[in-house]
């Protein structure tokens, strides 16, 4: 394996490098190099583009790595082993059951790619001599600060230790491991510096302008960091931190961002402009579509069809208003007083060429072809009717008779539809949006002793849900689940509300050390400044 230095930082020492197959050959076209150190990069624009590409692709942009660790490890998803599919040496079930170890590929790859962003962003930020770059160098460096803060936040959140290398030191210098407080200080400093330079992009501006860092994106990340700060420091919520959350969200509102109009919830995830999208990346949307859909569901432009993997849990599906046994209807016309966010499933009357017979939100019960024909499962499991059940009853294949049940088990969950501009190969995946910011502000108010009921009911009314009499801790967590499923916040939310270690379907209650992940083995052995996290 040969990688450019732009993908360096898989390991920080010679030992880790030897174990990780990372090539350290430096190309002079990429960097300005002195005898024993990096002096930054010659092309800052190219370096920042590279950072965006790392975030958009690989284990930071697909259904694996970062997404899987924060979704499959929560009560939103289970990925059962369906016959010979989705076994992967127990990878997916280990995430659901919290039985991972330091060699799980999703942990290793996410760690490596996030750390590569921190290192390469530092090179761009500290560039001392810029020879070939185009564009506003100060703005490009502000983007690099945002990307570094984004990556450091995830490393802090998932590992509580953040390796950091001062690129002004000799190349042989081993990176230090920032404590949570030191990491928070660095993240906050990066975001505050970036906010002074990043452009103001309003909700009404062209959607393409929201694919790069903006003031609104930096403010949302600032709010998220401070909302979770007490978790990282193992302390109690601080009113000053909660006020930072509120102020940051207020600044986002000043830029025109607001809740989408009733009936427009799923439009937020389409490749067109809307009033909620704050930051999106040019990631392949296919893994957000096909990871959950069955092989026989319509698959325009995707000859392989769905991958039939991810299903949600019945207890999560039951958080939403409406008849739990039925979700049929047409887009924008939910049945049985269900809220908009639960979505819809086309049936024999409402399936058509536009929706392809594929719904959005939570897909349950009989599935249909676009002409209204009821679909069946594959012939090799008996061609039984393709009926998605409310729950996955068992995690993996045990006997031949299980194949049909496992192939059709579990309610499916998606916010991205394949019949959009670019089809399943469009490159538009949402990262930050106003609904999240709105709920963070409501939670911050509550943690300061305020009453968030009015705010929560404003959101619920907009989404077609009944108003609540009062809103407490459980209501806030449930509302974040209903609003933000599949958006990589559920693990973080469950930890913050002290619900991550409880038992749920096919998972037993766990111990406290499972709130963070183990340091990958090569890095734990190769960098004496890193200490393996307790329990691993």
C-alpha cells in the first residue's frame, strides 16, 4: 500500500508505521520540506480540498466507520447476519451489542482518517510560505481550522484522547495526547478564529455554498461541543457552556436558518436548497439508501439492488405517533394521525413511477413494485412475501429455516430516496442542519433550569405531531430521536442523557467503559503518550 503524505498519520511512530502499512515517502509537490520537518504546504487550496475529500469519502462518508459507530451502536439500528450476508466476522453485531475490541475495522479506520485530518489541517493552518495556492489564503486556513475542530471533536467524543503533533517540531517527535480540557481549548480556539474569517452564508444562498465551512457551520459545531462538554470532562453541565450553545444557535438564526415548513421534512435531504441545510458534503448518497433496502426493491442505476442490512428497533419505531402496525400512504399525506417524520410506505394504490414503490422514513409491512405489484423476497429463501416486520427477533442465521425470516425481518429506516437528481449516485449527504441546532438550544435552556415546552411544541407542530403538556428529560431525548435519526447524533445523545448503557433488543446492559472506544492497538503500542482506555 502506498499513500501520499496527505493520508499520513495512520501511525505516529516507526513501530506503528510498520504495523499499519503506511508509506512515509514525501512528495515535494505536496509540501515545503526542510531537512527534518514540515514547513506547511505550498498549495493551501489543494490541502483544504484534500481535507474535504477525506471527510466526504471512505469510513467518514459511507455507512461504515464513523456512521456505523454512532448509529449501529445505538438503539436506532441493528444489522443482523442474514444467512451469509452481513456476517463480516461479527463486525456489525459487535457494534450493536457493544462487544467490540481495539481491532474492529470501523474503530481503526475512523481513528486513522480523523487523525489524518487533524495532522493535514495543521499543516495547512501553519503554512509559512505559500507558493502555488489560489483563492483567499486566510479563508482557506479558516476552513482548515473548521475541519481540524470537526475531526478533533469526534476523536475527543469517541476516545477522550486526541493525538496532536506540532508540525514545527522535528519529524521524529512523538505526538502528545491532549487531555479532554486541552482538546476542548484547541477546538474552541480554532472555531473562534474561524468565525472571524469564514463567510456568512444565509439559508437562502445557493446550496453549493453550503458544501464548504461557513459561519453557521462553525456555530453549530461550537454549540455541539459545549452541549457535550460536561460529558467529556466528567462533570456537571455548566450554565456558561449552555449559554454558549444558545448564543451560537441564535447566531445561526440571524443567518436566516429556520425550521422547514410543514410537509417539507424529507425535502431537507434532497440535493436542492432549503432553509435547514447548514453544511453538506459531497459524499455518495448510495450508502444512505441501499444499506437498508431489500435486494428486490426498485434500484434505478444500481444493478445490484439494495443491500438488505440495517434495520431499526421496534422500540425506536414506536417513538413516533401513528398506528404502529401501519405506515402506508403517500408522501405528504400520512395516515392515522401519524407525524410527518415517520414517513410513508407506498401501497398498491399509491406506488408509482415517481416513488418507484419505495417510501421514506420507516418502511414496514408489505413492500410494492412501482406498478403496485406486491413484492416477494428472493427465490432462494422461498419467495415469501416481502413483509418487513416490526422487530428483528434473532440476530443471526442459526438453521436453514431462518433464512426467510431473517431476510425480511426488521423495519427499515431511511431519509434519502433513490429517485432524486443523480439517482442513488448523487453526491449530497447532509451533515449539519437547523433542526439539530434548534433542539440543542431547547436542551441548553432546560439544563439551565428553563422550560423548553414551547420550543419543542413549535417543532412538533411543524412536523405534524401533537403538542405535549410538559417537556422533561425523556421527552427531549425522544424528540431528538424522532427528529435526527440517521444523522450520527444518537450515540452522543444517549450518552449525554445516560441511556447508552441500558439493554435493548438483542443487547444486554453494559458497563461504563463502553461510552468510549479503545485506542487501536498499533497506536496504543506505538505512542507512549497514549494510554489504552479503561476496560480494553
